[in-house]
């Protein structure tokens, strides 16, 4: 046996002893077999593969605290994970193998629903769709809605400050959260589940942890806002000649529908083309060909008739002014779902199409048309034949701005251009005073890129907060801030 083999055996024995001790500290599951841990160590996009000593799945907040205390005691990294649906590698560990992946999946209880206070308190492992269902059963609305809602978890939504399709009306996850329960890097429990809409008793600590991607502590539960269920919802798809017309339609919709306008999505023709190519059941409902489309939805508190009347008036005005060239209004819930399926199938259609370069960016709404026109032109001039896959939440300035290779170009050759294309896109975002991450977070994918666009003052403040709350640097290392 050589020295390297001997060291490996010693490390393995030490690790086994440590894990045996960890097993005594909490209730729940501790997974150590490679076949059991593998699904937790690969990110959703299959871009990052990490290593971990084990996967811990605690049953309670006290168990989470015990695991974190053990990690702090042994200076072992903690990587919190929800549904593992993230797109920037924020929920998987590095390749060192010196970490515990902390899965919150078993902490999935709805603790309380308060219909008078219009709040719901849920544990971090609650799947988003289950939170929505619990609200519906109480005749309330929990408005956070996104493509991964059948598998993503509320703790992950909070950790990335997820957005989704109703930000225009209800705001990001941050705006929907009233209180948090958090395990700190030292293993203490902060119970901030107050459910208050007014509380000026010092720093708003919950906002430190929302969007921090597990780098400052582990979110274990949250108190979230609920709303009255709308009496009626109306959905339409409109054909528009260009992004500028879409922005004009947004202004008209906001003027006519005001706060009842809950969704306003911009979708390029190419997006719908690839959706139709891969999903036979998906067909665009308008007959007039158009380079761009808008999916818009309103939620009405009066009646179906009132909602339909306002929507029809909006579409008539937009057609008469030439703002839109065609429109289809959903005549049933099933048709409305079919409209949304077109939009929500775009990311999966992209995967089926093959490799592409993704960007989750935001710019001021007033800059969106110029950003798309100028940035498309720059990329298409530099990389002939590329296909621009552009869609997103026009109502709040968030675009999923993606680039697919020209026909016949190998995936490897195309992906070698990723740094240069990222630089074009992110420089354009900076020119328009936008953000290189609107709703997916930074994770490990954009951590270093963020330094290029954040001011030195901002980066220094972020690092100071990280150092103050996590002096050992054990919380999700390598993510968000270096």
C-alpha cells in the first residue's frame, strides 16, 4: 500500500466516524450510498456535479439546527437544497467532497392558515403547488406561479427570490413574505414568523435571507401573504409587430385594467415555433403570422361578464389603433390553460432543441424594445444564423434572453462562444442599467460575472454581511459572493 492509498483509507475512516456521530444528532434520514446521494448532487441543467460526505434530510427545524451545529463544530460546509430545480448551480456542492448537502424535502408541512390575517405558514420543503392548493382549500389565492411549481419548494423560492408570471400584480417572492424562521450558521434558531405587515423595530432581518441562496443561513419556514380568490380570470394571446408595440399594449392594458392585470408575457415567434415542433398538442390560437406575441391575463373581482367586457374593449381598441394585428381570448378554463401551456413549454422545448446559451436579465420596462433590437442586431452580426429565443415577463422588465446555434453548427463549437455572447448581453444590460440575474439567482454560474457589473462598494458590503453572519464561511460556499 502506497502513501496515497494509506491517506485515502485514513480519510475514509475519519469520515465514517464523523458521519456516525452526525447520525446520532438528528432525526430524519442520512444518505451516504452513492446511488442515494447522486440525484442531489447533479443540478437540473446537468451542468454541475458536486460531491458531498452525505445528504442529510432532517424532520424538523430543531433537527436542521442540530445538523448545522455539527457542521460548525467540524468546520464542514452546509449546502441547503429544496427541489433542486435551480438554473445557476446554487443548490449543489463543489467537488471537494467536504460538505453536507442539507435537503429540506421532509420538512413539508403547512403549519397554519389564517384567513382573517390572510397568511399561510409553511415549512421550507413544501412544494409550491401544494402551497397554492392549501390556499385554494381555504378559498384564498397564493399568487406565486412558475413553470417548476410542481417540484420547486418554497424555501428555494425564497432563497432565490423567485419571480414567475404574476410579479406584475403581486411582486416577487420577497413581496409575498411576511416572516421567516431561519437556522443561523452557528446553529441557532431565529423565529421571525410574525405575520405582520407593519413592524418597524429595527433591521428587517428576513430580507437578508431572502435571495441569499443559503449563504447566510437556512430558511426552514415562512409566513406568506394570501389574497382573495378572483371571481374571474380572462386570458388572451395577441399578435404584435414588434416589442415597441408590445410596450404600447402594456400601457393600454394598465390604463384599462389597472391592478386587475396580473400577467403580461412577451413571446417571440421562434419560441412558439419550437414549442409546436416538440409538443403536438400546443398550437398558437391566432391565425395571423407575427414576429411577436403577447400573452396577457386579468383577474377580476366582480364577474365573468365584467372581466370579458373589459378585455374585449381593450383588444378592440388595440386592433383599431394597429397596436395588435390579431387576438384570441380564451373562452374556457381549458383554453386558458392551453394558452399558458404555450408559454410554459418554451424552456422544455429549448432543452429538446439542444444546447443554448441562457440569460435571465432585467432592464427598465421602458428600455426593453431598444435592448432587444440593439442586442439582437449585435449578436446576429457577430454569429451569423443564430436563433434568438426571447420571451419573458414584459410587465416587470424580466426577459429570458437566450441564443441557439445556427443550423449545422455543432453544440461544442457553439458553446465555445458562451463567454463572448454573455459579455455582449451583460454589457448591453449594464448600458440600460439592468441586472444580469432577474429571478434565477447567481449561484456559482454568475458569481464571478456579478463582480464585473456590481460596484466595488456593493461587493464589499455583501462580503461584509457574509463575514458578519457566517465567519467560518460554511454556508453554501462558492455561491453568490466570493
